[in-house]
C-alpha cells in the first residue's frame, strides 16, 4: 500500500510573501520543507516524532520561542 501524499501547505501560510511551510508523508516518514526554497531540503520525522511535536505545539510548549 502506498500512503505517500502530495505536499500540503500550512493553512497559516498566506501565499503573499509570508512564511510558508509544507508537509507530506513519504516512505513512512513526515517531511517538512520551506515552500519558497524546496531545493534547500527537508526535515524528516518518524510518525511518533511528528505526533510528539504536534502535541507539544498544541500545548504551547514552544510559545516561549516567540517572546521577544
């Protein structure tokens, strides 16, 4: 079974010069890239790592990175 998906852009990406993040499932991993520089490469996560990251983001664990 092939569970690969097409690149999906974040709903937070505005498409008008803002930050653009894309993600997809490929070969059992989650890949993330900058849509403005896809040639720069991807960051790859196992599904367990991705689930953990999303859980932390939803809980606000990374909010302190935004504080000036």
